[in-house]
């Protein structure tokens, strides 16, 4: 029985990751074939330094400046061995092979793609229109409820280790292709022609989930034990330099096999501390980001606070909403002197609605069929046009929005 159980467990284990074969017959030369000569090297913190994977001073990467000479040489040798895992320019991005993984856009049953002609648009409104188009696409797309990792669990796993490698994907989402069948759903027209996204853009519905699924498919045997993945950020951790270096070696090899590339400028290797998700992780444990704390502590108090005065019992037309609110019972008791209930008949329950909220007119009409007298002909026409979207269910006023939701 024990032999049968062991053989069953072995067959249920995840299969090993196989190298993805794609066509790499590109005309554009990579950074390895034609290194960039004009890269800008920004100033670094004291605990970081630049090293170069090719002479003279080409293909830079960022490592810890606190390593011994021996450990530094070990790290540089590993990085040189996996130069193909880095990108120094956008054209270095090969992307995941579509046969291995691709992003799909599954529309809801009652939604269909619509083709519209190009429209004239004020340049100042282009960004606004783009946001609205993305919103429309998101509402029409079936949501993928794949679970994402918990931030607190990830931070707890990283805290307390001595060595870290923080990796960042080069335009990570853009490395995943979109299913050719779904590309027409995100086709757009501009003065230069009609185009479609072939790679997954940032902000697309379910893009985050697709990326997380893809990373789990590639690094399934490494995650949790030696690697943490959150969105496009990868964290390698260990208490021993050699163990952390060994995990880095495996990670970079897997990157090459999957044709993923890292952003050389955002990767830090073999550091003893770093900022992850707004928190500082180190061998000491978990701390807050002091830079952000200092910024918040120096913020000036708000200076544009506005005060509002509520005035009641002013002469005007009858307001049914105010009538209802006045009849709500108050359980609290008061020791104040008795209130004088001797109001004049013509002012009782009459208030001026000229400064009342815009929805008071809708509520008054739905409850008591009261038409505001101050409205012009055009205002009344618009009032009744908008009224069809509202209904009253005491004591609340509801509106039916364009998406069919009642709020």
C-alpha cells in the first residue's frame, strides 16, 4: 500500500517547465549584438553600485556595494551567464510565445463588438475619451476572479532574510500576447490608420490576473520556497549568500527559457534591504518606509476647509421631503426648555427650495406631483425628461443608471 501511495504522489506532482521554442528571426539587433552607448546612469544610494556585463562599460546592472570581492565576482559571473534575461531597450522584448500563454477577452453574453467611424475630437479630450472607452470595455468583459497573493503574507515571508534580489519585468504586461481572435475587440482608429493591440496593455480588464496566472505557470516550482511574485515584481530571498545566488541562477535561466526579460534599471541584486510594497524588508524584520513617513510628516494642514450652514423654516413652497424628515422620531432626550409650537399657519411646512439639493424637486413631484414654479419652459422640459429615471420608495429616492443599476 505504501508503494502505491508513493507512486500516486509522484504522478500528481507538477511537470517540469520545458523551454519554450519561438521564432527569433528578427531584423532588429538586440542589445547584446549592438549594445547601447548612451545609457544614462543615474546616481545610486550608498549601498548600491553599477557593474558592467561587457567591456568597456557596456550592459550595466545594479548590485549591492557591500559584498566581499569573492562574492561580488560570483554574482557578476552568474549575471554574465544570463545576459539574455535582461533588456536595455524596448526592442529587446521578445515576449511569451502565444502557444504557451496568451490573454483572452471573454465578453459577456449580452455584449457584442461595435464598429464605429472615426470622429473628430478635441485634443484636450483625448485622454478623457480613452478612459471612458477602457471603462466600457471593462464593463463588457467577464471578470476573472483568480486569487491574487496576500500582501501581508508576502511581506512576512521576506522579512528576516539577509540577502535579497529584487527583480522587475521590463514592461511586464506587454510581454504577454493577446489572442489573435480577440484582437479585433480592442481595435482603434486614428488619423494614421486602424490598429489593434497585439500585446497586453496595462489597465486592460483582467490583465493583472492574466499576468499572475502566466507567472505561476512558469515559476510554479519556485514560488513560495525561494521566490515571491506580486504583479511584475519578483523577490528572491535567502539567509545564505550562496543559496540566494543559486536561486537567482535558476530564476534567470527560467526567464531565458520563457523568453521573459527584466528591466536592468529596476533590478537590485544581493542587497541586504529594500522597499517592497511600501515597506522596508531586511534581516531586522519589517519596517515602514522612512522616506514616505518623512514626506507625510512634513505635509501642511489643509487650508481650503469650507463650512456649511443649514437654514430651515424659510417661506417658500411645500417640501414633502422636509415633511417626512420632520416626522422622524428622536430617541434622545434633552433638558432644554420647551420648544414654542405656535407657528403661523402660512409658514408651517413651507420652506424655500431655491437653494435645496437638485433631487428635492424630483422627490416632491413623485410624492405629491408638485411642479416647481420657478422653472422656465426649457427647464421643465428637461425636468420631465430626467424624471423617468427616478422613482420614490419611501423614504428613499432611487435612480436607474445607464448600466441598469439602481442606486
